[in-house]
C-alpha cells in the first residue's frame, strides 16, 4: 500500500527556489515575491487519484492527477507553459516527469514522519522544500 499523503501541509523550508525559478525563466520581480511566500499544500488522496492545492497569498495552483496516467498540465500561475506530465510510484515516493520546453523537469514527493518533502527539478537546478503536517 502506498504512503498516505492526505492532509494539510505547511511549508517549513525552501532551498534553492531562486535557482529553480531562474531555470524556468521566471521574471525577476515574480521570483523576488515568490521567494518570501510560505506555501500550504492541501492533498486529497483516494488510492491513485490525487487532488492537490498549493496555496499562498500571491498565487494558488491546483493539480489533479491519477498515478500512471499521462496528462496535459498547464502550469498557469507558475511559468505558464504546457507540459505532458506523468506521475508514477517508486515505492512510497511520487515521481513526476514533465516533458516540454525545459529539460530534466519534474518533481518528487515523499513523506518522512510528519514531514512532506518536495524536490523540484528543472535543467540543472534542484529545489528542496519541506512541509510539516498540520494537526
């Protein structure tokens, strides 16, 4: 049985977000604002079906997907591109590969205790974020 990702998760750390955003060609002003935001993630998991909301005071981003089913993702509010995304299980980790203009783009989610990890990659940049489960 895969890990249980259900819950509300509040950001605790955000390493190399600036480098990741530069790799996505996000403009200077947006990068400066985004670096100071504390995000909250709301995850609803029903087996392999996920509904995710990333919330902040600047922008919100919703992403719904089924593990193992490729889908077209419009990254509106992020870098405003269209990518082909595929999320798969690797043990208890969720691995997403995003195909589009940028190379080596995607993310990984995993849980250790009450901490949700998110590793974002684009080109040669890696951003590592952690979120603590809200009780």
